[in-house]
């Protein structure tokens, strides 16, 4: 049953017997919201006027958080619990809703919110984004970078990404009283990209022409190392815009440039037909955009499959893909190429919807 008022939350806490177990002694005061087997989903009393509905994710995970609860301050438990009920000094009831603390949050956080938001609120999830719906209005629920430091147990990161609603006297209406947030998305900055349209097409054609000469061998790194080395030789610095797994080279090189400088560098690479880093960039894009997989199936090729009867891999020669399939694959490759160039050259801008 959902808890719809502060009094109901308080009554549920007082009427729930604390769990007594090897990892949850009574001293931890673990009082489950519903099923007593789900000890991580519980009501935590912060004070006489504040109760948190916790899903166990305000620290590391559902197990260690129970064992280490005594190490966390009441304010930390309040900050990282998904729902907090609080009665202010003037008698106003406020409900605070916390979303995930990072982009790759456990799905259980949103299932918890769906099950435990009070009547008059509901959670909407679309395309990896979440909204709290109240009174027919949708309020974007932001993700925060706030976390608890594993060593010092101090709260670090952004600490203002949450929604606070004031509950009406009737109990079923909620008014947003905190900052309103809006989702962000990416768009192509056409004004910046327009002067480079011709260069992007020319570099694509040149890259496919040079592809037979850029084919990687068995010891190749797919162009990543060559690209970093070429950019370092030319500019003396690099930024991890396109290659994120070569820290040793960067540590040896020294300076890491800003994204803005790196965008300008890549724009010069695709625009200057004599730029020394063009072969390395072409080799890198051919690899990360999957050109070599398309090239392999365009002619008869070896196919390796698992045979369940002999319990071993069997290799046989597969037929080349049809011209229509090859055309579709190259169309998708072109799309991936454009997407990669947009990122490397800084043709993408962040747009905030709804403001």
C-alpha cells in the first residue's frame, strides 16, 4: 500500500517491528516498507519531522549499505534516498524526489519510485529519461553526480539535482517548490558545420579510395595509436575525443589539449588534403565504423560457427553478400562516419528542451 501522507509514513514506521538478523541487528533500526525480506527497501527516521523511504542505493549496494549504515550521517541518508517526507516548522508537508546519482543507475531505483510515490504522483520513463507527473504537469527528474566518497565517507559532486513538492491540505495535489529542470539533448550545429560540408564529403571519398592501402594487419591497433601519434607530432597535444583507451601514450606525451582546440585540429585535418594525420584518421574511422567487416563479407569469406554435435567450431566459406545488402551496409557506414566526424570536429551542440 502506498504511503500518501506524512502521518501514514510516521505510523508505518512506528508500527513496523525492526528486522533482527545477523547482518541487520536491531541497533540498525531496519524497518522494511513492505516485504520484510526486502530489507533494503525501508523507512529511515531522520528526525521526528523527517522520514526517508530508502531503496538501499544511497551508498554502494543493498548489502554493504545495511552493514555500513551507522557510518553515514542522517543528512547523507536523507540526500540519497529516493523519497523523503518532511514537515517544516510552519506545518507544511514537503516531498523530495531524488533520481539516480549517475547516468547508469540501477533500474530498481525507478521501480521503487513507481511503487512508492504518493497518490497524485506518478513516474514517467521515456528514452532513458524520467519525469515526475503531478497535476497533469510533467517535471523532469535530473540525474546527479553526487556520491559518497568510499574513503572519507564525505558527500562529493553536485548536490542540488532533485525535486521538492509541497503537498496540499487535501493530500492529493503537489506543487513544485524547488528549481525546475529540463532534459538536455544534442543537435547538429549547422552554422559551424556548413563551411565543412564539402570537406567532409571529399574526405569520405578519399578514405574509401585509400582503404586498400590502410587495411590493418594482425598486429594493428585499428589506427588508434597511429592517430594519437600523428596528432601529437603535428600539434604537440591531444584530447580524448575519439580515442579513450590509450592513456599510456598521453601520459608520455604530456599536455592534453582542450576539446575546443582539438575540434579545430580535426577540422584542419579533414580540410587540408596534405595534412600528415589524414591517413591515421582514415584508418581509425574505417576501424571504429566497421568498414572492415563490410569489406570482408563483400566477397566469399570464412564463416566460423559452433557445432553443438561435435562441440567445436567449424569453419566454412560463406557466400558474398548481395549488391543490395552491400549498398545498405555502406549507407549505414556513411551514417556512422558522419556521426563520428560530427563528434571529432565539434559540430554537436547541447540543447536544453523546455526552457
